[in-house]
């Protein structure tokens, strides 16, 4: 008898007009999830932009330091001697703590410096890892040029 009355009560509630009770909670949960994902993405994007700017500044500093360090007697004629350029770049990179760099001169007058480093995002997000290995990081490179006049 008690079971019958319980079933009637449940059936009566099912046949009533649906109300909007509880419809705000899923909306709030979904909005909070989207906002959290967007915030984490923007934090990583900002960190990447700052890292790229740091790499660019290091490349520019390397190119300018190497170009400014060369004296007229270190130049082969009017052109930059590549061996002197490499030694000067190695010396500056060691002092500045730059680990992975390349320095060269394509035309004998321009110093080209390329600096690369591995970027590890501050917040590891698996859906942003396009390379497949979030632990290794992503390589970010910057190139700068300084021309001898």
C-alpha cells in the first residue's frame, strides 16, 4: 500500500509541468569551466610572450655586443673575420648565461645572432600541448642583426 502511494506521488510529479528548478547550476558550472580554461590559456600565452621578448633581447644583446666588441684591427680588411666573431660571441654568451646560440656574418658586414631556449609553460595544460611532450617544453628562437657601418 505504501509502495503504491509512493509510485502515485512520483507519477504525479512526472506528469506536472516542468519548472526551471536547478537549471542555473549546470549553466554556472559550464561558465566556470570555460572561464577557468580561458584564464589558464591566457596565463600560458602571456608567459610565452614574455619568454619570446626575453629571447629577442638576448639575441639583440649578443649581436650588438659582438659587433661593438670588434675593433678595426680584428676586421679582415673591411669585413668581419668569422673566427673572431665566433670567439667574441662565445665569450659574451658565456658571460650572459646564453646556452644555445649561433652567430655568424652572411656578408661580412652584418652580425646575425640566433638564440634558442626551451619554453616550459607555467601551467601544464594537456590540450595546449600540440607537440605531444609537455615535459620537454617547446623551443623558442629569436634572431637579431647588427650591421657594421
